[in-house]
C-alpha cells in the first residue's frame, strides 16, 4: 500500500478525544493530502473548543456533518462499546467508514457487526502497524523472497490485535484456523513512564507478561507482551521473522549468498537532520545492500514513524473511497485480528488451548 498522490482525502470524525485530535493534527501538517470537513461532538461547548483549536466545524450528529459536506469517509473514533453503533450509523448514511481498532469489543459484537455491515464493503479499520516504516521494510524483504517462505514471527512490541495483524501480515496468513496457547506471568518491573508522563517511580510494581503461541498449521506466531510495554523505556521492542532460507532479526537480515556462504545485511535508514544534514529531522528511506525497499511518502513533514503510518492509512482510505486505490485494511481483516487476540486472552485466563474456526467474514 502506498499513499495516493491525488487530491486530498477528505474526512469527518465522530468523537473529540485525543485520538480524534491526532487525526486533525496530521491534517494540519499535511493540508495538501488530508482535509477534515467536520467533527461530531456531544455538546456545543466541546464543539466550540474544537472549532477554536482546530478551525474545523463541529456538529451534534453524523447526519448533520454529512449533510454539511459529504467527505470521502468518516472516522469513528469512539470508545469500544459504541464503535459498532457508530460504524452502522455511517454505513447507513451511505458513507465509507474508517473504524478504530478493534471494530467491536467481543466476539459476539464482531459477528453482529459483520452480519449488519460486512456485505456493504464500506468499512475499513485503522490498523496502521504494517505501514510503520520498519515493519513495511521487513514486509518488503519477505515479499521479495530474500528469506524464502516465511515460517514464524516472534514479536515483543505491541498487544493483541495489533500484534496479530503484524504476525498474520508477515506470515501471509489470511483466515486460516489457529490454535492459541497463552499464559500470563507476573514479575516486578519499574514503570517510569506512562501516557500521563514520567511517574517518578523508584520501586518496581507487579507487571503482567503474556506469552502465547499461535499455530496456523505449520506457520507460527510467538507473542510476548508486558503491561505498558508501549511506554516503558525499560522494555525494548523486538521482532524476528524466520523463513525457509534465512531470517530477519530486527534490522538484521541473514541469508545464503551461495550454497556455502551465509551473508548478513542490514536495514539501513537514511535519517536526515543528523550532524550537518540541513534537510530537517526526518526519515527519508530504508534500504538493504543499496536497494531502497521503503520510501517515506511524506518526506519533509518531519513526522514520527507512527504518524507516517496513520497518515498513509488516511490518505489511502480516501483514495479507496474514491475508487482510486485498493482497500487499505478491510473489516474482515480486523475482525480476524481481534478474533485471535480474544483467543490469546481466553487461553491465558483458562490456561487451555483455544482453537479459532472460520467465521462468516472468512467465507468469501
């Protein structure tokens, strides 16, 4: 997937929390690629705050927003419990929707949502992890066949459905049944940084680590996640993708140059703004052995790698809604991610294997 270079993607947003403002911030940075047409807020007072801060009109209902100006798509950035209702509402208005992850809280919710809107083909989900530059580069290495057929992915980075999306994407898994075996372990861990900032903590507190195997019938995912791993600087992130002819270990690629010569290559970032580089602080591209396998579609904007991924998802969703590009991340894929994520939680609680089967969204 690559960000379309056409007209700006226009979008509306349901909700005015931190995630909604995240999207508005990207649009402010990339006005030639993204344009918000309005935000739905519950109260006029909150709407006035959003308009004052972001110069975007606000409305009390999605119908009002769409009537004011029909966007390419509407983002449902609301709490889990109301995500399915918001998604149904947008589809009912005849507008494509980008739902936040996960699209429904539980398995019954996923099944019900799919039964109601799956056939519409109008729902994408905001799963950005495979678009993050490092992961996108690794996916290119896999797809170019440099490590042969992928056989396993070991990931310690992010949680549940996001981790499953990475594992499935790198292994080339679609909707195959999976056997999940998960266990929780608790150990002391200092937690110096949270979303609210530095804690000042000097003593460790109990933290839970969940370990799981996800067996897709020959191809395997290994899941490892510790509470607050996104923020805790004392827990690094790692990924290993093993294949029939080599492996990727973080930014290292091992493979055979000939029958008796293993070679080692690195994924090399061209990062500007370092030392005497005057191009601004930014990621330009990622290469391997001089071959560019990833280019930042927003080079010059100075975005973080997560921002790059989300911005690309928004631009691509707009292009898809205008029938100019393929679907970036359909509802069926996100349902499958959350199905397996829920199985990880269930297996950890029951200390028994959980086997997923084909659901309605996988019968296509």
